[in-house]
C-alpha cells in the first residue's frame, strides 16, 4: 500500500497573491487540483493526505468536496517549516502503508509516467526522487560574491518532487533528524547514510514560487489541455 502526502501548507508570500498559493488558479483550476487529480487517478496510489495551514483549510476543504476525488484520507494541519508539515502528514498515514510519496502542491504538472517511475525505483532502492539536469552553467561562490569554481553540470541535478520512500525509512529519518534544517525530504534520508536513487523527471514539473512562474504555468496548462 502506498500513501501520498501533498504539502499545501505554504502561504506563497513570494507570489504576492491575495490567495494562498495552492488556491491560485492556473487556467480554470487552482494549483492544488492539478497534483491532486494526478495522484487520485494513479493506480499505484492508495490514499492521499493533504497538509494545509489553518488559513487555507476551509477553502481547500470546500474545494475538495466539490471534486470527485476518491482517495483523500484526510486533511491535516501543517507546521512552522515544510518538514514539520510533512512530519504531521506522516503521522496520519495508514498503518497498512509500506510506502510514502511526498509531493509539493506547488508543483502542479507532475505526470503519471514520472509517478510510476519514481515509485518503481523506490521499491528497488528504498528511496527515490525526481530530478532534472540543470540547463545553465553553475558557478560556486563564497560570501565574497567572487567565483570560486565552475561546477561540472553533468554531475548536478535539480531536485523536484514527488519523492518516494519506504515508510519505516522516512519515519526513522524524521524521528532522528526532525530538528535538522533541510530543504527536501531526501536530505534526511541521506543523514541516515541511505542511498537515494535519482529518477529523470521533466522540466515542465515546475514549482510555482513567483508571479513569473504563473505565466509559464499558464502556457503549460494550455498545452496539456490541447493534448487531451
């Protein structure tokens, strides 16, 4: 059994929107609906836990009730940090689940094929994450804003979600390193000394952070709609 946690507790301050980020519309649908739909329809996903904050909970609850989702187990409140929100979601995963998929609601364009690939990789390696190669040249600098060195782009990956883990593994990582400051869940797995498998994702799996991202997202949504 596999449980999916959708993290939708962020307020999206950098978006400069009156609405919380998960409720901002891309085309005709709010951001969160895209990833909810993709996971709800996926045959390998058995249940979905949605992590929200107190400010957006009533609106997201109402939004979900207006859709025909079948796999949503519950809505839970998030914490101060993203990792606190994920941990709250983990505590509400079904006892029968062996695997956990964690996805940011701010990445609306995850596709079924990528979901299948990252789940398959996790079942072999215990932990797998979606990523893409950076297109730009990356340089490393210290605090003086001077170039220290140019990094080898072929060995770098830009990390995305979803990320999939064996439930016992991710719970162990969160219990042991919950106070550590990390930017993704795989970093906690790495602290355990566990190898994490990289799975090639798609560049369209963008994260909505700024108003400029919404413009790009609108173009992707239109392309997807025309392809259906």
